[in-house]
């Protein structure tokens, strides 16, 4: 049977505001999530969530209570089960911490299963982990463990199952996972790899092709692609991190996604002040289409112009099967 995934505009959603973070276990309130979803719902029918914390529980609650026309790719966050000396920002963990993380990962998977079962009409797919096998991750999970976790979740839920990772590991390291997922989910960030805006979309297309051609017949979805709007120069050219280039890349990305029918989650709905270093120009903080104050950046006008002559431009393509 051919896998059927929904189509339409898709975006990653993490609603943490100033003073909130998953690390501190300070979560957005129902009222704050309701404000966010009312802002997103007119244009973004598909959301990606990253964990099964109270944040995700509240998002699903608001969608149900408000009868919002939103569907969710629900993720489980997996902590480090092995140290990673290759991580430049803290990939070393003692045995006690690794054992605690392994126990918490088991609990997180149970929460994923429970939420997926309780919200089958809202949760269209589940993701078992995020960026926990790439060489630079600080929350490394060995590939054999990932195989076990994917099998455990697939047996327990009705929805399609995936794993979200940078495109590079899918080229080789994650071959054992391909048969365990219903579709491959990959990430592409041209600006992180010093690509100029003129080559950015072509670079993302090449990232996707480098994986898709290896696994004919296996659908490939982009679960993260975006452009930073401010940077201190760490990991990218600071001049390239600006709102105008974000607007261009995301618009080109979404036009291509619609034309090809490839499901693509734009990263990210809102700026995330809790991420990265304390430097206010830390690039991790500045990927939102909206600021942390919920004010739109130029990309929003580029995608959804308010001019009367834009009324005839459709926001989403008709439903179609995702390409292999």
C-alpha cells in the first residue's frame, strides 16, 4: 500500500518564550499556545513538534478544544545514550547520566505512544528522535538502539513512523534504519554550510537527491529547512543571516515543495531565545518566521501577501502522494 501523507504548508513549532525552555521545564501556557496556534492556523495546516513534554500535550489539547484545522508530526526527544567526543559543545557524559538518559528515553517513548494513540485524528505521523546520530550531536544514540526504538514504536502506534536527521547520516550511517521507517526525514541548512543565497535552493535539492536516489521507493520528507536572520558569525557568514535572505530562501523552498509535492517543514515558526549561548546574536536563537514577540518578519509578507491581487494565489497545492 502506498504511504499517504498530508500535503500543505508545514512548519516546525516550538513555542518557548523569554524565560521558558525545555531544559528548565518551564513551558508555554495554554493561553500562549492558543495565541500562537491562532496565528499559525490560517497558513500552516501541518505542525512539527519535538518532544512529548507538557508543551506538546498542551498543543494537542488546544487543537482539540478549539477544533483547529491542524495536524501534527509528533516527535520524541531522545537524550544521550553514549558520549560523543566529536561534539564541540558538550558531548561527554558520565555513566550515571547516560543510564539516567536511557531510562528517560524509555519513558519518553511511552509518552509518544500514549499521545499518538489518544490523538490519532490529529497526529498523522510520529518521529522517534531528532538529530541524535549525526557526528556533531551532543545527544548521541547508537544506531542499534535507534533500530530497537523504531521497532518498539511501530508495533505500538497506527501512524507512520520516522526519524529526523541531517541529510549526511542518511547517505550511509543510517542504512540500518531505512527499513524501520515508513518515510525518511532529513534536514538541510544551506546557510550553516556557507552556501550563498544564489545556490541555496539548489543545495537543498542536492541534499535531498543525495538521499532519495539511494532508496528508491522510500518517501523522503524534509523535516527542517530554513534560514537564520541574525548571527555573530558562528557557523555561517554573519552578513548572510538577515531577514531579506530568509524571505528569498523560504519562498523559493516552498515554491519548489509545492511544485514537486515533497512535504517540507520550514524551520521555525518563532525565534527561540533559550537556545545556544548567552550571546544575543547566537544564530540558534534567530530562525523564526516570527520574532519571540510574535511580530512577523519580512518572510511572512513574502509568503502571504495582503495585497488584493494576491488573493488568487493558492497557499497550498492539491493533495498528492509524496515522491519517492
